[in-house]
């Protein structure tokens, strides 16, 4: 029984069922826990560590994570991407990497941990697949780094992320939207969040606030007549001050506008869209080769053997 836990105590997937009525208990739990998973430099501004986190190498590693997890710029693994970014930022807030190669191994390890936690019961990409995105770092080095990261973070791995909040906060909002429209709002919000994570100014923003800002900006463009209601609801649901929410929504919107302007070409009359921003930031998957992953599904026992998750709470 204990060996089957797989460090998924906080995971949203095992407990989630369409037959369970939607209530606010999970959202309240996420709000109570999000501070536990903030990188230390969010609270204590260590200039050296913050400078490392803001280095352009971090952005490059996040781009590689997204390409590996979301080929074709799909959002089906945005939750894994957000968790992987959280793990990397938290780890880097504790420990400096020794080289660019070490940073590649760290990024690949965080990506694999995210997959094992959130996709263990569905899929598990192979190490060979990940290595193709992270400078062909040896599998043994990635595995060693996984264990080191898990120990450094005291096995508190299944963090509350922006994707969790977008999922939870969008459910009450669905009362005001048609089904097809709320799906577009969620997809749009996840794309905004994916791009926002690359921006250093959003690294200090709690995930509940950034998720709310992305949802508001998405509603503003997809259903402007519901924007005021959305702001009102999210202010209450996420325990936010309205002026703070609007300020961060404006920041997200401003970031998008700057990137759209940078993408617009005087030689075309077709305006750039949000999908163009994501394509520009994370690159076209056509430039990468994707190894065969048809036989990479992992059982829970295999995953536990790979990372050697403990069957009990760490001392």
C-alpha cells in the first residue's frame, strides 16, 4: 500500500472525478499551501541566487522543457511544465549549478520528476526522449540529479502551480460561460501562463495571482462583457485585492502586446496572435526529431524503482 503512494499526496489527478460535485475545498487547500512551494528568493531576496535564476540560461532551459513536454505546442502537458519549472526554480534557489551541462541535467531531471508525479498512471516519456532536448546528458546523470533534487527539496515535490489554479478557478467561472467558451478561456490562460513563466518579473508572483491575471486577460479578449464579473469572482475566490489583480492583469496584457508588436511584420497584413507568441518563444517543433515513445509507458513500480521514492515520510 505504502509503495503505491508515489509521493502523490497532493496530486489532483487521483481524487478528481466528474461525478464528484464541484466545491471549493481543493481551491482552499491550494491557497493555503502555495506559499510552501515558493522559491526561497521570493521571500528572501538573495541577490546572487536571484541573478542566477534570471540568467538567460534559465529561459533557454524552460524553452527546452516546453518543447519536450508540448510537441506541436499542445497544452495537454502544461501542468507538467508548470511543475517542472517550479521544481527547477526552487532547486536553483538553494543551490548553484556548476556548469551549463549541469543546468541541462537539472532541467531534464525536473522535467522527469514532473512527469513521474503527474503522469505516472498515464504515460512516462523515456530518458532517451528527454536527452534529445537537453544536450544528450547521460541518463545516469539525470537519474542522479533527480535523487539530489528530491532530497534537497525534502521530497516536497508535488507543488501547487499556476495550472492547478487555472483549473480550479475556471470551474466556478464556468457557470457564466458556454462549455466551448470556457474551454477556450482555459486554453488561452494556459498559453499566457506558459509564456509568462519565461518573464523574470513574474517569478515573484504567487501562482494563484498569476493564474487569476491570465484568466482575466483571457476573458477580456474572448468575452469582454463578462470581464467585470470575472474580476469580481476571482477577487473573492483567490483572496485577492481587486486593484492588485487588475495591476497584474495589465502586466500580462502589456507583455503580450510587446511580444505581438515584435512579431508583426510590415510585409504581411495578417496580425500576430497568441499562438504566434508561443511558437516564437518556444520554437517550432518541426526543427526537432521526436524519438519513438510508443513503448515508453511505465508502471508505478518501474517509476518508483527509477527514482527510488521512499515509502514513508522523510525524517
